[in-house]
C-alpha cells in the first residue's frame, strides 16, 4: 500500500555529534558506506544489509 515518506533527506552542516543527530530516531537503518555510487539523476542508491 502506498505511503508518504521522506525520499530525499538533506542535512545542513552544523557542529553536532553523530549521537546528537540520531538520538530521537526510533527506527532506522544507518549505512555509512554503500560500496557503490548513487544514480546522479535520481539520487537513488542501494546497499546490502
């Protein structure tokens, strides 16, 4: 069933620690390396979990 969700998320640069940025996130998957490059036209990327 279709749902509304964030598809592209851009964070502005600030002086914050990573833990402070993610402290209020209840459910997520964080990937700091995809091993591949994103599609520059769409911003899509894939990652193996």
